[in-house]
């Protein structure tokens, strides 16, 4: 039985199943008129998946593009936790693990885009030290975190 945090072990079918358990409003915010199967294929193919498994269910994951080399910022395209597991610290655990991994790999910056209505997501990112860099669209912000080897990752 698969439990705990893993990297790049999910299959496309696991990602599809994960989205079946997501909040519909969140699902619409992340898709932004994209085809779900194409989006799943893209993150599966091009991102590093930091996964949290519980009882063989992909309960949460972060998809981070790390494929441009450490001299460029890593880009988190998605952090998702299934709806019935919100509030259990899963997103924080994934973030801590991913940030430590990025630091170990030599990345110095992590970027992400967050929907303005995603208040819980913005709070989480701010807790980890992200700051709003600019408005990307009328509905979203770009946020940035400078990763330094001696920065402690917040554990609240």
C-alpha cells in the first residue's frame, strides 16, 4: 500500500483519479478553459511531481517545472489536495518537501501563479515566504519565493 510522500511515482490514471476528487470550483480555476486530458499529459510529461499518497490514493501533489536548469526559476504550475482531505496539513507537507528538494538541487527561485479567489492558497504560499510580484491577469497574481540554502522552511 502506497502512503507518504513520493516523487514521480504517479501514473496518468492516478492524476485523472485525483482530479475526480477535487473541488469543482478549484478545478475550473486551474483549467482556465484547458482540456483536462491535455493538462494532465503536460504536467505528467514535463513536471516533477511531489506526491502525497494515502491508502493508495494520490491525495495531493505539487507539479513543478524544473526542466530549464537551476539558473532559471522553477515554476509550480499546480498544488492540489483532494477536497475531503483539506485542513490536514497535506499541502504544507508537500510544500516543505518540495522546497527542500529544490534547494538541494540548487534552485534559487520558485515562481507560481495563484488565482485571486484562492485565498487559502495565497495564505499558504505567504506562510512559506512567497510574495506577490505582480498581477498577471485580472484574476491572478504571480508570486515568488527566493530559495536560500540557509533559509529555514516554515513548519506551522
